C-alpha cells in the first residue's frame, strides 16, 4: 500500500513532508503537473503531487489529469487523497472548513476524461456508483475525530469547467441538482483514478460562498485567506490520518 496526495490550490507543498527524492516522470499521456515528491509524513510513505504545478501555473481545465493519475499509479500509489478547493452552495458549510464529499456531478467538458477512449479490444465501462473510496473516507473521518477537526461528512461535489467562477443561475441549477459544493478539479480526476483501480477520496476545503450565496461578488482575497487556514487544517488532518491508514498508531 502506498499513499499519494494531490495538492490543490493553496497546497503546492506539504510542510510536514520529509522529502526523500523528486522524480520526473513521463507517461504515455504526457507530463504530469510536476515532479513526484517522495517522502514521509510521520512514518508513513507518501508521494506528493501539486495538481496545478509547483508554482501554481496550470489552470483547472489544462491540468493533465491522465498523466497525473498514470504517473502516481506508475510510482506505486494505491491510495490517493485529493485536496480540492471549493465554493459552498450549501449554507451550512462555512469558508475555511473541511468537507468529505461522497458524490459527484460532472459538468466539465472538453477534458481528456478516460483511459478507455480507444480500446481496440472492446468497450470498457467501470462502476462509479460510489465515486469515492469508502475505506479511505473512513480513515479521514477517524483522523478528523482524533485531531479534533470539524469535517463535514457527505456532500455532493459539482465539478465545473472554470477557470471563471459561476453565475448565480448556474449555482441555482447545481443546487436544484442536489450539489452542496462546487469546484473545478474534482473531475475527471476521480473517474480516472477509478479506471486505474486507485482508492481515491477527496478533502474539499471551502474557500468561499458560491456565487450569489453571499452579498456581492466573489472576494478573491478572502478566498486566499480561507484557503490558507483551511490548508493548515488539512495538514493536521493528514498528520493524523496517514498513520491510521498505514496502521502505524501505537
Ligand atoms: N466555484 C468553483 N470552483 C471553486 C470555487 C467556486 O466558487 N471556489 C473555489 N473553487
């Protein structure tokens, strides 16, 4: 078993990661967002990959999700914790807080979203009833309890194209569809992970109320502040969750 962490906006490096080496990988799908950082958190082996590149230069619709997932699998990862910044549609979810989503609706388009697009041996379908890996969700849930971190359990993630934020009407539509949070990177990442047989879960960090859910326009500076405090909590959650995942608790 080996854990990979895909860092999102606000998490381009893991401060509590002891780095062993950085590996540049090429894949049949092109280059991943950055070199894979191999190291340990506590005593648990971790591979870290910043989704938007080391300097946060790759926008959500240009991320090479195929190369990223392929490279992690190639590096030996079996489990993936993805960190995703989101806007809150559900008013109970406040900026700066963490959410453990359990469902996804995919509104993205034009992204390479499958490894099975051109299979001469026949059409391949995969089950995606439960898009996130339940055992990994349970570990994160337990880690949050141990760390005393407030983690909202269960939410439907609306994956939107970006990089612009949404209109009020779009958010109303997502809400009618049953979405609680909205973000730009949840798909096709989760689907590709499932295609590769990776056990994948997401920690969503609420950066802002979604468009129309607070007075005025989306406040980009406030987003940065909430992402910073949210990511501090993510680090603490990972510090507690990783030993649980590896059965290293003494
Ligand atoms: N919408 C889409 N993606 C996001 C948002 C949002 O409001 N906040 C952070 N990522």
